[in-house]
C-alpha cells in the first residue's frame, strides 16, 4: 500500500531579507565591501543582490527594526583569503577565521562580521584534508 506525504515541497531558499536603516549605505557595504552582485533598487526602500542562486533583499522600511536578524553564513572556498580581502576593504570582523568543529571528513571554520546596521554575518568554510 503506497503512502503519500503531505510535504509543502520546501527545498530551496529563493530570497533572504535583511532589515537596514540606510539603504544606500547598505548597498555600498554589500556591493563594494562584500563584493555581492547588485541587481536593482526598487523604490522607495528595497535593494536586491544575487548571492549564488539566492536573492538577497535589503529592506529599509521606516518601521523596520535592524540589527536582530538571523545570521547569514556565506560559504567560501578560502576563508583566510576571503578574510584578508574583506579586511583590506575595511570590513570589521569580530574574530579571525577559527576552527568550529572537526568532522570525520573535514574541518568547519568560521569568521564573524557585522554590516553597517550591526547585522551579524559569517564566512564559513568546510576544509578537507586540513591539519590544525
């Protein structure tokens, strides 16, 4: 007897929203400092970026509370190189890249930073064959 599951079909994130105070300052940070591909600005208070198949939306709605959103983890190949590049662009990190966990087949490394509205972001890398 076949069974059916009533799943909603959620399997992929299409867009993530970040609340910001100053849309123009946030666009400069995400485009020029982090290097994300800017897509378009939708007046009066939205900005959109391409981020590896997921659209990132910045929302500067007057009623928005900033600084308390969920953490966005950006997966990078070379966490130390990315850290240096972003640091050279003036991005302020809360810590240097550091080991989070040793898994059977890789190490998980992260480095945390904040955007211009104090939203927490992170770089993450799954390093294989690394010896700490």
